[in-house]
């Protein structure tokens, strides 16, 4: 599972067998979320992250969106 970034205790990563649409997974102490990057940054699901953690995760994805998408294409195209 390639880690893209770790920030605020949140780990942003891809699984090795990802599928479209482009998205990232987020882990924080075993709690997980999935955030879509296309067509825009949006929460797909949240399994246990607190509201403030989700906000940080979404904000971080918005900031690093282009970098994450570039990494996606490097790994999965």
C-alpha cells in the first residue's frame, strides 16, 4: 500500500489494485475513509473518523489533489 502522505496523524494511501474513479484512502489509528479526487474532492465513505479528522482529510486532499492524481497515473496507467 503506497503511502502518499502522512499529516495530522492521517495516512493517505492507495491500495495496490486500485480502480477508477481516482480516489485515496485515509487511515487514522485503524479508522478509515475513502475520498474521491475526481471529478472533485468528496467523501465516499467514513468508517470511524471524527468530523474534525474528516475535515482535515478533505482539506488536505484539496491541497494535494493534483499531486495525488499524478501519483495515481504513475502507478495505475
